[in-house]
C-alpha cells in the first residue's frame, strides 16, 4: 500500500532539508495555473559550492525519507553538483550554485508562475 502525502507537507519537509544545511535564497514557484507545466511546483535553492549543493540534496533526501517515507522519482546532476534536480513528481527541486542559477534564471523562464520567496540571504 502506498502512503499518500499532502503536497504542502512534502514542500515543508523539502524546505526543512534545505534549511538544515544552510541552503540560501529559497524560492517556491507555483506552476499549477500554467498550461502544460511539467509539475505543480518548483522549489529553487542555492548552495555556495559543489559540496554544499550535494549536502543540500542529501539533506532533502534524508528529511523527506525519514519523515514521509518518500524518495525522489528521479535525480540528475549529482556527478558535478552545480545543479541537482530532484523530481518528486508534483514538486521538482532545483539546488544550484549561484552562478548557475543566475545563468538559467528559472524564475524568469517561468515568469507566469506565482513566486514566493521563502528565504533570502
């Protein structure tokens, strides 16, 4: 039997995992009202180095797994840890170094999304 998880609960646990290792500039993009969006939410956060980006990803996996018994459906980017994408189906998490985040500017790319700044450092 699969445990059904409330999306808000998953968002909160992902953010808890980010904050646990001092992730910066946490942003939530609500994509639910955008036609053809690939997911319901993006969570974007920054790490200051490859090591911290990896640590943030590891912390998210640990907190979500421990509290909600959920694992990401797919993860990309762990080999270089400049941008790690974690796909929890309804929520896609982007953990990036600052320069990578500025270059790809997902907030601008998904400009029609409702944006909530959850932590600005």
